[in-house]
């Protein structure tokens, strides 16, 4: 694995670790949001119940006030009636002519008076109960208002917490998405580098194959050149031993440098003279001919440069 591959793998590992950490944090925050939302919903339900209770308490208080007003008015009426009965009793006592009539009027007035006292007592008890109910309703209303205020503040705080958590979740979601995009880009880059590396490796293998073929051909041609394959036997014998034969330079074919476009024309023009051996002097040519005769390797034309 190359250094680039190792660096990319390290970056990918780091990105994956970061993505995992942020995903776990996102999951935790999502759970907190759900819990806070549930608490806010519960507080909302409790708040609704308290609002209902407060409304009922207000209705009970209004009813108690109405009852107190009615009973107070009834009590005043009964007091007035009692005063009227007392006046009636006094009038009856003053105007009676016989004891029997007086006793009869007195009994009737006393009965009415006692009944009125009973009604007044019942009215007083009812008024006391109504006032007590009014006080209870006032106390309940005050408690409900305090509880309502407390729950409203708590609900507002919980809603703020939920909003903050939602904001954090949104930011973390964006960060996770960014990390995923970076990881995807890094994966794509790694794959591109691996493809480029594979392509380069293929080109290198192809170049290596071509080099091996060319080198093999070169070595073959070099061996043919060193062995002077294709030359006449006499020329090959002289050229292979030119280190021992003083004055032998080489064959015309190997000494000429002809542009490729003119090579065929030169070959046709020179013909067999391409294999003529070039020497530095006539004496050198004679020595080479003597060598050929002694070794019976054959004979070929010689020439020397002017």
C-alpha cells in the first residue's frame, strides 16, 4: 500500500469515527427532545385541567356570591317581617276587647313569630354555609391561579429547552450530513486514486513488457551484430577477428549512417559492396587476405579510405 493510500485510509477512518460519534450524539439529543416534548405535553394537559378547574372555581365563586346576596336579602326581609309581626302583636294586644280574642290573636302572632324565627335561623345557617363556600371558592381560585402561573412558567421553560434541543439537533444533523458528504467525497477520491494507480500499474506493466521485448530484441540484434550474422563467411571471419588484424576498420554496411528514407536506395546502389571490408591501408588488406587464406574462411573485396 502506497503512502497516499495509507493517508486516504487514515482520513477515511477519522471521518468514519467522527460520523459515528456525531450520529450517537444526534441519537442522544433526539431522545432528550422526545422526553422534553413529552414533559411539555404533560404540562400542557395539566395546564388545561387547571384552567378547567379555575373556570369551575370562578363559576362556584359567582354562584356562592349570588347565594350570599340572595340570603342576605332574605334575612333582611325576615327581619322586616319580624318587626311587622311585633307591631301587629302590639296592635292586637292594644285593640283586643276580650281575653279570648286577645289570646287567640296572641297565639296566632306567636306562631307566625316562631315560624319566622325558624326561617331566619335557616336563612342564617344557609348564609353562613354560602359565605364558607364563597371563601373556599376564593381560596381554590387563588391556589389554582398560583398553580396555573407556576405551570405556565414551567411549560415556557420546557418549551425553551425543547426549542434549544431542536436547534442543536438541526445543527448536529447538518454536521452529520456534512461529515457523510466528506466521507463520500473521500471514498470517491480514494477510489479515483486506486483507479489511477491501477491504470498506472497497467501502463507500467505494459511498458515493462514492451521494454522486455525491446531489450530481448536488442540483445538478439546485438548478438547477431557481434556474430555478424548475414555476412559472407570471409567477411564475418575478418570482422570477428579485427582486434587481431591491424588496420581493419569494419564493413561498409556497419560504417555508413544513412537516413531511413534513403536506406533502400543506398542498398540497391552499393549491392554487394555493402559487405566490403574497409582497412586503413593496402598492407592491412593484404594481411587480412593472408589470414583468410590460412584459415580458408573465404575471400571478399577490401577497400581503404582515401
